[in-house]
C-alpha cells in the first residue's frame, strides 16, 4: 500500500506541475494582467510595430471587451 500511495502522490505532483504550465499558456492570462491583444485585419496577432503601416486598422482586445483603432 505505501508504494501505491507514493505513486499517487508522485502523479498528483506531476499533474500539479502540468496544470501550472498549462495555466501559464492561457492567452487570457496577459489580458487579466492589463495587457491588450492587437490583431490585424486578418485576425493575426500584431507582434511588431513595424509590421503595420500608419492608417492601418487594428482590433484591440482587453479582458472585458474590444475596440477598433487606426494607427497613426
């Protein structure tokens, strides 16, 4: 029985580590911390300021909603 308990404890610990890793990959995480997700007109994430020219439209996503914006 002690070996079974140890095996269950090890699996529970491993599951906890995997759950924490998965939580870190949650795309809502940065939004909960106040960050904004900017998407181009094809709904692709904007990862660099240089990828879009002035006058281009972007969709900005916060945790509680979204807005459209035009770049200057």
